[in-house]
């Protein structure tokens, strides 16, 4: 009985210690690639959440500007999904890149989007071309805010 009395408080403390661990906010986010390119018409750095066909058409016209023949935008079910766009803006040489390194659910139905950029090292020999790196992915429509976080390059 003495052993049982001594162990009960210890077990209770151990059980309660595990209650402080943060539970994951939800299942992994279904991330579907939409476009990844070094040659976008989006000339400025941008982070966008596109949630309607009208916004998508407008964005696609900017992105595909100057391409002949013009490419139609990929199909997206905006009833259920949004498109997350990360653009690096125009760069004067190659060696730059951008990626959506992760999308995680947050409490309240939001998303945290991690964006990683690659920059060539100082003095690196790179292609003498104009580049405008851009990446876009489709994710289920969030019910809360989208927060963009700059992540270290991979």
C-alpha cells in the first residue's frame, strides 16, 4: 500500500507533464504545385494569396506578359482552394531562386507559409540573363489568416 501511495503522485505528475506539449493544429496541408519558373513577368518581390478566378486571371496576365503565344492559366478550384504565390522580383543575373519550403496549419484555421530564397554567393560566376523567379502552389482554402515567414535557404 505504501508503494502504491508513493507511486500515485509520481504517475500523476508524469501524466500532467505531457499535457503541456502543444498538439499539432491539424493534418498536413495538401500542397499542389501550380507553376515554378525563373522567367515570370512579375517584376517586383511579392507574396500573394489568390482566392478567386478574377484575381487569378489578373495575376496570370501579369505573370505571362510578353509570352507568345500566351499560355492559359492552370485550372484551380477556387471554391475549395487558393493559390499561394511567392515572387522574388526581377534580378540581373542567374543563380537566384525561390521556393515554398513548407505550408503548415495554424490554430484558427490559418496557414503559415515558409518561403526560402537562394542568392548566389558574392563573386559567383552566374549566367548573364534577367531572371524573375516565381513559385505558386494551390492549397485548401484556409478559414483563418495566412502568415508568410522567410525561411533559411535549403
